[in-house]
C-alpha cells in the first residue's frame, strides 16, 4: 500500500480545488437544510423524526446517496486514463490497491463532511433547548457514511471500467439504484428463496434497522464493509487490467 496516504491527500485536496465538488456540496447542503426545516414543520416540531428523515428515512436522502458519490468518483480513474495521467501513476512505485484505496478514502472523507451537516442540526436544536437522541443521530451519521462508502466503491469500479466519465457516472448511478430498489422489488416475489436472497443485500433495511435506531450492531457494520471491499477489489482488478493492456 505504498503511496496510499499521498494519493488520499492529493485526491482530497483536488476535490476542493475543482468546481464540481463545491457545486455538489452547496446543492446538497441547501437541499438538506430546506428539507430539515420542512421535516420539522410536517412532524409538528419532532426533532428526532426530522433527523431520522434527514439521515435515511426519506427518498431525498437516498437520492443524494445514489447520485453524489458517482458524480465525485466518475473522473477519478476514467479521466486520468483518458488524459494519460493514470499510465504515469501506474508506472510509479505505488500499488494498484493503494491507488484505489487512496481515492476511496478521499471520497469517503468528503461524504462524511456532507453527511455531517445532520450533526450540526442536532447541535443547533440542542442549543435551543431541544436535545435530540444523540445515539440515534450519531448512529445515523455512521450508517450514512457507510452507505456512501459502498456507493463510492461502486463508482470507483465503474470509473475503472471506462475512459469516459459520463459513462462511468451513469453506470454507477444505475448500479446504486439497483442496490437500493432490488430488495424492494424482490420482496414482491412469490418465491421464498428470492425474498431471502434480496434481503441479504437490502441496503435500506440494514441502515434503518440498526444505525438509525442508534444500535451499532457489528453484523450490520460488517455488511457494509464487506460489500464495499468487494467493489473496491473489483476496482483494483480493473485497474490492474489497464496496467497490462
């Protein structure tokens, strides 16, 4: 994993030197702020319900999770491949795993900052005398970061398969959408084995059942970590294939 930290620092700094990350961050923060106020109004001022909606019990949250990581990762490998920078990077004394892991950590840190706005909401309402359920709030944030990590890994895998960023983003969005909706569609099946199979990849249920409830169950944690590792492994293999072309 030689060079991992250098790549992570370079990618993280690069995110904030370009307009895309700032644009996405601004849009996401404005949307989250507006929705949080809306949730407070519709829930009659219930802070805990509003925070749960902001961290996973609303389709607006999942729309951000499905869209933002692919838009961040779409250029990380595909654009470097098209410009020739990836070839230079692969000839440097750095492993393919370090390249993928460094880029992944940079995206994960960015998404952790984006999801961290919900913690700011909790501090804000607590300062006004309405303390939220801190266990559920912190658990929801951890779950949101794990979800974004999984979707970012999918995005990096898609980016490693093509030299066109737009194609990479589209493929990642479709794959992320499939991860979210497949369990919902599979649950409608009359076949018991189909329902059991899709339940094992139910991202929504794993996030809501544990993290949003403030329960840090290791089995749910392992679920996200394991699937993230699978897609990162595929991304590394895709980068290795580019090395030998």
